């Protein structure tokens, strides 16, 4: 059975093989974490999830019986409890955050506290040889002409982007690794409908006809399972990747919002997504990204937007109203 534990466990192996050890995942009951934790357990890791469980523990029920899985209910701002949770862990995946510009704008003080001060707590408690893999975001780039590489000057447009960029710098200064994730999509045990692909697919099924604002804006996408794989990849390549930021995604999923809408319409013929020339998207991000840096190390995305939409169409029509509310983070 899952239980609360703190303590030492095992040591790291080389970058060429699995890193046997005990991984702490902050925010582990969230969209990425609930996908990542089963994958870590499948690879033989011991895993502790550190989470406030604001949306419940149900996303982790599939792994509760695993003896190598443990739970700590805690806040990333509780430094004393976090110190206990981090003690002796052979790696930390730091996912805990207020995610997305609407959630951050709804409570700016909380967003700044969690995304920056919570990350500062992780960095300050980190042992010198303890890898920290940080969930950063492509939102750090803002609106950029040309193709963004890790050397591109970041210019976030939202509180979410600014707070995550500030947290990223803290992690990099401490020798951790930052993964600048493309916009994630797809099915997860902790589902979200406030993500562009998921949101548009749900609207195509329910509203059926709606306007798409500023469809020419360029975005880049990453399936949630590939996002989870990237954290494992970074843990196991930490000797090479430490102290650096990496874009995570795939150039084939550098798409405009219009192109995403076309993919969805091809799979939901009954919907009509109207490209609006008058409306405004409050999310002003507009950028294209290069993923060459992480690809040179051997990481490639494996799941396309089309595949993600195909799976979403199996699940979304069957959600209960209360599930929809939770998936929208309301």
C-alpha cells in the first residue's frame, strides 16, 4: 500500500541506463504528474508524490497498491515539510505550480508565491548532488519572430509566463534542469479541459459552432505522455543536461490555431469552427520553436495532435457534468 515515508534510497547509475532511486514528484497528482508517476514506477523507481490534492487523490488510484509508491499531503510553501520530503531523494521532479494564464490572473499573489517562492524552497533545500528537473514552459517566449531556440531572449507576456521564467532561473542557477514544455494535450488520469487542443475538441463536441480568435497565432504542442517521458529522460541524462534549459516538443507540431482547428474538424464533421477576424485572444503567445537541442540527445515526441484528438473523442463525450467542472479547474 502507498504510505508516507522519508529517507534514503539507492544511488544513481550512469546516463546510459535507468537511474535506480527514489524520486520526489511535487504536484504529482496533477495533469502531468498523474501520467508520469505510473511510468516511473514501471521503470522500477520508488516514487513519493508531494501534493495538496486540491482535486483529490483519484488520479493516482491506479498505483496506490504499489509498494514503491508513497504519498505526502503537503504544500510547496511549507518549507519544513518539504525539507522532510526531499531528504534522501535521488531526484526531484518539480511540477507543483499554478498553471496557465487564467488561473494565475485569478489569484496573482498565490501564483507568484507558488511558482516563484515554492520553487525557491525546492532550490534552497536541494542537496548539491540532487537533480532537480523543473517544469518550465514555452510561454516564457511570448511573441517572437522567427524560430525560438534555448538561446532566444525570453519575453513572457503573462504573469504565468513571468513567474515560471523566474522559477526557471532559480533552478538553472542551482544546477537543475528546466524543460520548456510545449502546450500539452491529451488524456491524463487528472484530465484538463483548459488546454487548447482539449478545450477546442470539447467545444467541437458540445457547442459545435463557435468562433476561433486570432487563429494565425502560432503555438507548439506536446502530448502529456511525451511530456512525462521527457522528465524521465532528463532524470536519466542529468549528468549531461544539468544546469541547462531544453525546449520539449516536436517541430511537426508547430501549428497555428487554425491548423489545430482543421485537425479537430476533420474528426468531428458535425462541428463548425469559424475563424473570426474581429475577436481577440487574451493569450497573446505567438511563436515557433526548435527542438534540436534535446533531439540531439535522443529525445523525440511520439504522439501527434491527431492521435491525441482521437483519444479525446473516446473520453470527452462520456464525462459527467461534475467531471467536466473539475476538468475545467472550476
